[in-house]
């Protein structure tokens, strides 16, 4: 791959990542029809393809896997919005002058997290994977942090300019509890990105770990090749994944996110994208280090390190073929190179096979034990779930809390849960009818869900889907308490599930017709009783089908009607 072509591909990567980031950021502000393009996000597409027959999602997953097996983790730098957000944070806070260092692979940690999240998912608990899925992480950040800032700023501009600028918009369903969690996670991500680049992608992100496993078998890989490395370490310093190890003259391609910065930076064109060749592991490891590193480490330091870590691999005491070439290139004698290497600390090797199996197996066993216990606690809670959830267990097992439904809900009745679902459903969407209602003529939430947690419902079917059940509390109603006319709940019910019946003294009280109720919350939202509403909608563990609603003409109410 020539240098001009390398520049072209890097520019192509920057353009693609910028366009995809802008699009997936604006998708939380754009009309709901644009959410269909979320099929290119790997984990939501994978979940949707297993929820029901969604060919676009299935094809998207297959393409991402095939591309990864061909040229590596292109998804992480070209498509993933959270990856681009990390790059933006690093560039902004370091003014583009960040110099990265070679990072340990943390293989045991990342595979332990992957195995633990998969076991929890199989056991019916989405919480760990929902917290760490990159798209869901990004969606919560946009909905909870960036969109409220936009709405409040837009409203402030509208008021200051007396309506000349800005557009009045409904307030977002804001949750201080969710804002605290999301803000804390965002700060952690920002600090990790600024200090260690793509640490999240290569140690925590389950999608990144899965794709890194596939990238080990890629046909084409970024590899060190060509002339002798001058030891400038520019490639190490610009590698945001920290996967270049000049000591071993090796690139850990499983951690490479295909940013292609190293190819452009190498002054000797010694890094290229080519057909993968298996590295030959000899007893003597080729250590290619910087020739400009000061000789400050003493032999006593090295001996002390060996005493504290006797299991670490000892260094060989003769030069390899590559180091002979380096000596010729730098005009240093072999003895000087050998002395310089002898004074260095031994190579820190990642966990061995035993530690790897223990950590991964331990994470899997812990998840297998904890997941059923958490799932049992969720049965005690039954909030009102959005239409299309079908049942509580299915919804909790598939919702990743991306908050796309919360962002697009026109009435803002969908809010982020604290413990309405128990500890397994933190930040999952639920319906809060205290100040809002589920619009009878709306089915947006079920159509924008990217994971299939909400099955798309035609409007006619949604209008017959019972998501909750209403209960009338006579002792709270203002009619018997204040001896006055009301009827607000029956007037606003879109399905005729409430009707006013004669009580006494010429007053009427509501009566529930349960077969018509769909649990939309119109009655609870409009009820004037305080502090407790007289009509309350409670959730159902499994959604039901209601009878077709009838059109109810509001009865004449006396002049004393307070609304």
C-alpha cells in the first residue's frame, strides 16, 4: 500500500466516521423514519434479528462480521458513534497533541467481561450488556445530557428573543436519577479516552471484544514490514489502541481499531496493510526498542525486579538478527546495544493461560449465579411498559436502555426507570402517567426500537393493546369528597372504558368498563384529585388484547363542571 493510497484511506476513514457520528447523533432529533438506519449498529441489529424476522438487521450483522474477518475492526472506527466520540474527546482536551503508549492487552479482563455479559444475557438479564453496549451508551448520553441542553437552550433563546428565534419544544422526560448515572459514566469514559485512548473499546466494550476475537483471523492485517525501524516510536505514540509493540516488532491486530494513523506516520513506510502472516515465536524474542532512550536503569533495578517477579521471562544475552540490523543502521556497536537492553526492565507479559481461564471461568460462574437471583427480584415489580413489549420477562431480556423511544415519544410519557423494574431494569423505559398520557393516535415507540424489545405495532393493533389496567378509588374522588360534579376521566378516555353513572344528590361518579380499557393513562393524567389520584393505571406482566373501543358521546354536565 503506497503512501498516497494510505493518505486516501485515512481521509476516507475520517469522512466516514464524521458522517456516521453526525447522523447517529442527529437521529435522536430527526423524525422517527430515520431510525431505520440503526440496522448498521452491530448489537442492536443482532438483537433485532433474533427477536423477529428482520432481514435488514440480519444482513447488517453478517456484513460487519465478514468485513471484520477480511480487514479487521473497521466497525470500531468507521461506524461506531461511541468510538468517534472518544476520539473527539481525546482531540479536544489534548488539542490533538496526545502521545499514546503501548498498552497491555488485558486479555483476561475483556474476555471475562464478554463471557459474564453473555451468560447474564442467556440467563435473562440484560443489565451488564445494556450498560456497556456502545450504541446504548451513546444513546443514553445524547438523550440525557446533550438533548436537554439543546431543548433548554432553544427555549431560552425563544423567550429572550420574544419568539423571533428558536422553536418552542416540549420538555424532555428528565430524570435526575438517570442523569446522575449517565453523567458519571460519561465522565469515566472521557477520562479513560483522554488518558489511554481506546481503553474502553479494548477492555470493557463487549462488541469490541467480540470483534477483536474475529479480527485475529482477518485475511488482511496491519503489520510491521519493510526497512529497519529507526526507533522513533511515532507509530506507538499515535496508536490510540496502544497495540503496537516495537520491542517485539509486533502489532496486536485484535486490538487494532483500523484508524490507519500508524501507516501514514511511519517515515520508512515500514507499516503496511497486507495479507496476514503468522508470527514465528522463537525462544529468543526480537526486541526492537528506541535508540534514543536514556540508559538510566541499573542492573540492580533489573535484578530487584526479577526477584519480585520470578515468573517473568528472562531476557536473552545475545543480539537477534533484527538488532544487528539496528546496530548497523544507528552506527552503535553490538556491545552498546546489548548493554542498553540488559539495563532495561524485563518485558511484562500478560496473564498466562491458567490466570486467563480462572478469570473468564470465574466471571461466567458469577454471572450464572447472580443473574437468576436478579431476575427473581424483577417479578415483584410490574410498571407500565411501552406498547409492543409483549411481556415483562421478554422486555427486560431485550431492552438495552438506549432511550431512543424516550427521545422520540411526542407526549414525553416514557421515562427512564430507577427501580420500577427492580435492580435488573435500571434506566429501562416505563410510562409515567402523573403528568402525561400515551397518545391514542401514536405508535412511534414500537417502530423506532432498534433491538426488537418493542415489536412494531400497526396503529390499529396498538389501539387494542392493553398495557395497563385502570382502578377507580372512590375515597379519593373529588365527587364524594367535595360533593361536586367532575367527569374529567370519562370525558378524556379514548376507548369508552369509563362512563359516568348516577350516584346521589344528582351527582355522577365514574364506572370502569375493563374490557375496553387499554391503560393509556388519559384518565390518570387528567384526574384533578390531590394528593393521590382517584384513577390509577397499574402495569401488566403480560400485555393483553382489549375489545374494540366504542365512541362515547360526552353527557351533558351541569354548569358546575370545573374544567
